[in-house]
C-alpha cells in the first residue's frame, strides 16, 4: 500500500476518514490538554491566576497565526502541486515554509519579549493578575520559535496523506504537556510559569519528532536550505492563502481581548468564568476544526487534479458528517453545562455565569461549522481573496460590530451572546460567497471527466520564476 496513491485509492469516504480521523483524534487530545491545563490551574482556587492565564490566551493564538501562514498556506500549495504530479516543486515549497517559519518565530519571540509591558496592558491585566500573567507571557514568548515551527510539518505532512504521522507527533507533545502540567503546577507550585513551560516542552518534542519523520519517510517534503528558494509569485500565493488562516487566529485573539475588556467592569470572576467556558466549548470547536481541516488536503488534491465530481461528493459528505458531529457534541455540552464548568470552579455564582456563557457559545455552533467548511474550500483551492474575506468575518469585522451593538443595547447579556449572533450572520455571508465564487468553478464538469493536468515541468518553472 503506497502513500502516494491514498487520494486515488478507494472510496471518497475511506480517503476522508483515513486523513480526517487522525487530525480529529489529535484535536480531541488537544481538548484533553486544554481541560487538564485549566483543571490544574483552577485547582489552586486562585481566581486571579485563572483570569491571568485566560488573559494570555491570545498570545498562543498569535503564535499559531504566524505558524499557519506557512503551515496552511504551504499545505494548500503542496496539495495542488501533488495533485498535478509535480514532486520537485513540493520539496522547494516545503523547504521555504520550514525556514521562513523559523525566522518568523525568532523575530516574533524577540519582539514580544521587548514589548511585554504594553502588550500585557493591552491584554487587560490588572494589579492582581499582572504577576501571574507576566510569568506565563514571558515563558510563552521565549518559546515562540518552537510554537510557530510546530504548525509547519504538522500541516505539510497531511498534504502527502501522512495524517497518522502528523497525529503521532502532535499527540506525543500533547501527552508530554499533560504529564508535566500536574508536576509543574501542583507539585512544584510553579503555577503560571509551570503551565507555560509544560506547553513549550511539548511543542519542542513535536517539532523534533516531525522533523525526523520528514527526513526519513517523506517523498515530497524537504528541509534542505539550498532548495528553499521559490519565486516571488509562489511565495505571495502561499502567504496570501496562509494569511486567511493567520488573520482568523489573530482576530480571534483580538476578539478575546475585546470580550475581556467588555467584561472587565463586571469583575475578574466574570473573566475567569468566560475563560473556563471558552476552554470547555473548545471541545466542540476543535473537533469541528479537525474534521474540516482533515478534508483540506483532499479538497486541494481534487481541485488540482480537476476531479470536480469527486470534490462535490466530498463536500456533500463533509456537510453531513461535520454537521451531525457538531450538533450532537454541542447538545451534550448545552445540557451538561453546569457539571462541565463545575469541574474547574467551586464558587456557585461563577459556575452559574460560566454555564450561561457556555450554553450561548455552543447553541448556534452549526452555523460556525458551515462557515468553516466553506473557508476550507477557498483555502485548499488557492482562492486567496475569498479566503481572506471569510477570515475577516466570524472573528473580525462582524464580531466587532455585533458585540459593540449588543453590549450597548443589552449590556452584560449582549456581551456573552455576541459570538452566537456573529456565527449566524457569518454563515449567511459565507454561503452567498460560496455559491457566487466557488460553486461556479466546479459546477460544470464536462460529464465528470477531469481537465488535463499541468505537467511537472510547467509547474516547476512557475515555482522557480
């Protein structure tokens, strides 16, 4: 059984599950990590500590954003090159993405360390939360190169159909993190510093593991610096597509900061409650990301190979599987909101508020799932402009407008319902964009026969020029 035939061998459903299940399983482990990390921090029953770590959440999202510029942007390009049969160009693109991520991680970490005071103030720290937030922030900033690099091979290996290998590397880092959390937080009492240090060590393991996999097993990826040179046009395409994902991550961080700023007048306990409810809601959200992201290499491959009949079948199947999973998991969290939030906090008043927040976060997540599937279509097919537009919606312009209006009109309730309202509006806009821009490209398939592929020589010339 050869890896290079995974996109052509067997049914669409089997191909999807072969690639998506490892990604989804990895996301489930991420949920376990998030829950474990939050659990050991919350066991201190120090509301200021819980609030401080919650306030620093956007830091991780920013690092993830920069990593995804080259991780998901590169994966989109490599999937399409792989579909066209040009393996030489895939190696050049992968090497470029690897070394670009290393450079960006070093620059990002240095800048964040130098600017820690204004950035921590921007995050919304108070006199009570600042000491804990400083420990967490500085440790995460020092580990920035390892965090940004983590998202490169984790995404690029999936473009080759090596989802299991990607999963093993990421899962290993998560398990190390989970093991170290109770040791650093509960035994050594390193609190915020311990939580951040465990995270960085986990990412270092993943980076090393996936690097070895690429060196020993990959046919289409490379880390050789001498072949990292690609054309400005291809680099711009990678960055533009990757920016759609990165902007979503960055805007998500801004949304978290903005929400915390709106909640600040209501006290640190409301910020802590929001932080807990957000972590719990990630159970649904990360599973949704895993199931949609797992389909991205297949979408890119079919699009690059011009196999539009298969692509349409995949999208129909994806809507059913993702929609059903999100509906069931969301319903479970909605019904059992109090028990889930009660795992982390004992104060009945905070548990009550956290439960209310959690219910609103998962109530309309089906709309977020629809928007995410559409986003994957644009990213994987290289339609950068449309992907960028979508990235500015759910965690961007729409949310900014919605939370401002709802907070003014409904006060506290407007703040905690803003995301749900945003999800509905975003899904409607994304649906219109899908049928206007993406669907016409794959609707007429000439009887289902794929168009002639671009030759490897033609593709390689474009990569170098």
